[in-house]
């Protein structure tokens, strides 16, 4: 009976150790790796570890007391101590390596809510405003990056996009100009913060942010730097065509099929711009839907929707970024994945570099990471199979460049 009880207690220790280890690993992944960009749940991870400790602690203590011999007791005690140390370190990483506060600010009638992350060090710091990708996005989308920069001495503000989360406003009754003014309202808020150096505030735009960030920088002469990640360098409509072309190429379609798809999509665009040609477009779509390439193209609609449905898209689809980049005088960093399915890296590099040089801005850097996707992630286990990893050198390039531009370090 005694032997069976001791064996049961030893098994309990093994299981408990495994649960604590896995919980600790989960917290680590959710705080420090690219998984945090896909699923940003660091608080949940910490709570899982804390709950595991609370539930397992009584049993662990009984197991330790029941073990005969100093070696087993010392080994068990060390394991328990290490688990507590791990939890404390992770709590420090999560809650005490930077400060954060909830903030709100206004752009006209729109009230925007966000979170400000600031370094623990005293004094004033450079800062960055994160600008969203497309669709409804909240501050949580960029919380990992904001925490990361704060840990590197750079304050960060991430906020709920208008019409999302706790922010008011209508997302799809606004255009890039409205989004840019939201970002500038965030910049004004940062200038009022005692922890922030008002002369060293920049913008970081992801995906759709490639059109919003330079527009905001063009409208304000006080932006210290601009970073864009996943930029195409062309209009949204041109980017959609680039996506269709890349998608069909990846699936092995010949140039003739790709040409058919792009020609059809241009008819869709023509209708979306003017509302004219609905009947001919409907007939073209009916014919194209019989082709194998149609569904693989993905972005071509299956039917003709009312022109009113395209009001927002019509307001942004032909936004030309080149004339805007020509007027940006702040230092610029462009980070692009070589495997970005949204647009070719070399074209994006050429378009943005050409526009900046045409406008007389030579203070820029374009870095292409050959293995990175649209968000500069890699997927070692297969496309979109977690966990992802950051493409090599990406985070270092991001933070080092900002530090160089703002004199940190």
C-alpha cells in the first residue's frame, strides 16, 4: 500500500511538472514570439500559469512530504522553486518591464481609445503611433509590437481603429484622409505626454497603413520617421490585380488564363467606379464562372452587386501613393517580405524609392526579407500552420533603425 501511494505521488509530480512546464512555455510564446502577433493573449497565458500553480500546489506539497530520501525531496523542491521563479520572471516580463495606460483622444466628432506603452526608464522617450491594416482592427492587433518597442526605449501608442473596439465613428464612411487625421490626433496626444519627446514621434503603418502613414506624414511637418510594413507602392486597385496574378501563378496557371482574369477584374473595377455596364459585366461573370481559374483568382466577385455597396471602396481604390511619397520629407523605412502574396517586393521597392527620390528625400531604407510574408512572418510547419516565426532580422532592423533615427542607445 505504501509503495503504491509513493508511486502515485511520484506520478503526480511528473504530471504536475509537465503542466507547469507547458503553462510556462505558453506564457513565453504568447509574450515573446511571433505567435503573439497572431494570437495576442499574454494575460490569459499568465493566468493559466498562475491557475496551474494554485491548483497543483497542495498536491505538490503533499507529494514532496511523502517522498523518502533527501535527493527526491531536494529535486522536487528545486522543481517547485524553478516553477515559481519562472512565473515571477514572466510576470515581470508582462507587467513590470514597461508602463501602460489607457488613453482617449478625438479627431473631430470621433473619439478614439487606445493604450500607451512607455519605457520604465526616467526622462522623455521617442514614440511611435501604430497605423492599422484593413478592416476593423483594435489596439490588440499591435500590442506585441508596442510592448516590444517600449522594452527597447521607445514609447508606443496603439488604438482601436475608428468604428472598432471602444472607438466611435464609421469605418466605411471614412477614407484614408480620415484615417490619417486619426493618426495625427494620436500624435498630438503623444506630444502632451510627459514621458514622450514631442520632437521624436513617428508612424508605423502595416498593410493598408502604407497609404495612411505617408499621407499623415505629408500633412504634418513634425513627423520624425515613417515605417511601412507590407507596402505595395501602388494603388489598392493595382494591388488587388497583383494579388490575383500572384495567386494564379502560384497555382500553375498560364499567362493566357491570368490575362483573362485580369481583364475581367478590370471590368469589375470599371463598374465599381462608375456604376455603368452592369449587364455586360453580369454576362462576363456568368461565362467566367465556368472556368477553373475563376474561383482560384478569389478576389473577383461572383455577381454584380448594387453600386452603393462599393461607396467606400470607390473612395480609396484609385488612391495613388507616389505623389504622396514625393512630399514626405521624414526618414522612411520600408520592410517587405519576398514572399508577400499581396504584391511583388521588387515593384514595391522600385515604386517607393522612385517617388521619394523624385521628391528629394534620400533619407530612406528599403529592406526585403526573402522568406517573409505580408506581415514578415514565416511558417515552418506549413502555410498558416502555427506557430509562426518572425523572419530573420526583421525585429532587429525595425528597432535598430528607429533608435538610429531618434538617438536612442
